[in-house]
C-alpha cells in the first residue's frame, strides 16, 4: 500500500527530538518524503516553501501551540489533512481539534503501525477528494439540473424532489427499473448538496461477491483473513464528509443488513477483524430496482433497515412513461457520440425518430443510449436513419395488450404462451407486421428485427399478402 503514496510529502511538527527522528525514519521507510520542524513557527515556514500533502503535529509545542498551528494551516490551505498527536488526550481537546479542522488525532504513546495506518487513510481520502474535484470540473456540467435531459412533467417532478432534498443530510432511496438513470440522479443529489466538496463513493451491492462485500464496505484490519497483509479502509470510511451511493441495495445479503442499519443509526462501525470503533459523517443514497415492500413480506429485507433507508423516497419513471423526452435524449446522445467518434452526424430522420418513440424500451435510457451509440458508429450518411437502428424486440412489452408471454419448462426450454384465441400462424403474422411498421417499411431492417434473412422475410410476406416491392 505504501507504494501508492510514494510521492506524498509529510510535514512532522514535534518538539521532542527522539520522537521527531523516530517518525521521520519510519515514515521514510514506508515510502514517504518527510519534512521536519520542532516548532509551529518553523512548520509554517516549511508549508510556505514546500508542497506538503499531510501534516503530523503535536498538540503541545513551544510558542504557538498545536491547535493554533492547526488553525493557521487551515487558513493557508484547507485541503491539507492535519493529524494531531497528544499525550494529554481528553474528549474536549479532541473535539476542539476536530472542530478546528483536524482530520484525525492519536494519543501518545502510540505504535508506529497506528501512525502509518492513519497517514495512509488520510492520504487516500485526500486523493479521492482530489479525484472528485477533477471529475466535477470535467463532468460537473453533466449533472447540473439543466443538463439532465428531462423536459417531461414526470421527470421535472423528479428533479423538483432532488432540488428539495439535496441540501439536507436525509437518506434518500431511489426506486426505478434498471437503466432509468438512478446513478445520475444520485450524483445530482451529491452535486447540489453541502457535501459537494467531499467524495462521492459508489458501490454496487450486486457486483461484489457476498464474502467480499463486508470488507469493501467497512474495511479490514491486518490479519483479519488470509491475504490481509495490511489494513485497508472501507468505502464508508473513504466517503467521510461526503456521499456514499449504495446501488442495488435490495440485493444486500441479510448478514450485512444489520451492520448497515447500525451505520445509519449510529454513524459508526468496526472494520472486519478489528475492535476499534470508527465514526463517520456520511450521507447515504441508496437505489433499487426491486419492490422492497415485497422483499419485506418475503423476509429477505429487514423492516427496520427499510424504514431507515426510505426517509425520502424518489421514484424514477421508466422511459416508456415519458416518451416525450426521447427526441431530446436522442439529440443529446447523437451529438455526444458524434463528437466522440469524429463523425459528421447532423441528426436523425423523422422515420428513425418514430421508430425510437414507438419502441417500448425495456432497458430504458441505458438501452436508448447504447442503441444510438451503435447507430452513430454504423451510420453511413449524415443523419441516423431507420437502417442504422437495431432494436431488440425479443422481449415483449409488459404493458402491451395481447402480447405473448413466456415461461421456462422443467427441462429449461422456453415455452411460449399465445394470446387467447390466436393461433401460432396468426401470432407470427402479427409479429411480422409489427416489425415492418417499426422499421418504417424498410424490409431489410424488419428482417434484422425479427432475426430472419431477407429471403425468409420475403417468403412470409408473400404468405400474408404483403407485396415485396423493391426498396428505394
């Protein structure tokens, strides 16, 4: 881990020569560059002349004391983390130091390993803060409300809720199908909160195996399990003073739900294999595509955790519920992908736009984005046309009258249930006509939608009496 911070420079302010030398040698061995000062006044001179990444200072110093030095450091550069050391530790002095901006404090006598751990954690947090700052500069406009494509009344209602809740510290639970934009809304909440200068940490509760999720969330101590050669802070620790986004919270294992509940209630936890209680100041935004109330009834999700998460619920509608946004979303994606690929794409034809609007979008905005990226790449002309758009019509819309449904047989094969009163031949004819309509009459595109060859479609068209006129 030390190699990650090899270039970091630490200023040590300590009036006891042996302790100063001990810290210098051990932090240098850990891969850090060090600067030393025996007084706060000399420490301020070093800060004025060198690039310092972290300050390690004693509280009791000759002349200007450590707390006064801390205040001076923060006035000069509020972004530098300052860790205070003291042999006179009381709750009052610790609270005073933290109020004045100290990142952490440690009581003497301490072990060198404890100092190294705290330094590593604070430098990691500083790195994340810097990465977040750079990302906000590069992508911040993307998450401004005015740059989230949301002209429909349904999405304007969502953004109004975001604007209302963002400045608070309340826990937010985002609901909605996969692909509706929960990640973007979570980032918008953070971007417009008072925590905007802090980190935004995202973790997908589904993407990480259950046996690793606890250590990812809460960190672990050295020796907590085989392979834990050094202690590591978890996502909650790294999100201190910022926002943590728990995506797919409905998939969190039951064994971790109790520990998460404690963090929400008490803002404290212990690392895996550790006994030291760690306190954090974190705003939690969670998201799920599941019906958590149904999960409560099934006993797979804790009721007390649900109510802790569901302080401010925001439901994001599926794309099919605000199709009036599709033209604006399409223009936005086409412009972005055209710029990224260097292609001179001017827009989209009316027929292609109609194809997008008529589609049921089971994958929501993410599916629209992916299809338009592919369309921009494949487009031969200056405008996206019907032939450039490849829609997946295999999954029938859940809200369409008369659509066929499917199930899985005992042997694992797909079983198709036809609409009542319709034969297989009639249903096939219906699918062909629907594909042809969605393709705007383009038979090559309709064949692709159906997964057929052009000749196979021609044969089926002749059976249902549709003339196979040459395409222009």
